[in-house]
């Protein structure tokens, strides 16, 4: 699927707003929590004041929701974007969530870290 089609689907499902803050990422090390057993790709989206984690598929589509976090509840947010990839991490509900980002994920990182 084209990413533009996924963006339309996410907006229709109220999982993404007009700012289009989203990124496909790879789970680095999630221990415990609702997504503790997840290994592999995830789609992280922001709609309003909520961050959603979805299982990402190879065709750019997404599957079940792995987590829903209010932005006000996120702590210790760290992000780094670069030409050769980056990282994003946060703490919520007593757990730490870490992700490896693709190259040029600047828009996503800047939303949280500027």
C-alpha cells in the first residue's frame, strides 16, 4: 500500500490528525507493558493529545493497536534523528519504550523534542 493511502485511513479512523505526525519504527527493547512481547516494526502516530502504537506490516499497512498513551503522561522523552537513522524513547505507565527510527525522521522527533 502507498503511504498516502495509509495516512488517509489513519485520519478516517481518528488515529492521525492534520499535523501528520507519524513514523514507522523498529522496537529496540520493550520489557513488559502491553507491547512487551512485540518484536519488529511498529507504526507510531499522534492524534491530538494521544500517541498510538500499532503493529506495522511490510506493505506499510498496520494491524492491531499495541498501546495508547496520552502525551501528558509521557515522561523522559528522548529523540534523535539523522541521515543514517535515529532513536526515540519515552516512559509511560512505569515502562520504558525504545524505538529505532528510519533516516530522516526529523518531523517526528522535532514534534516531541523541540
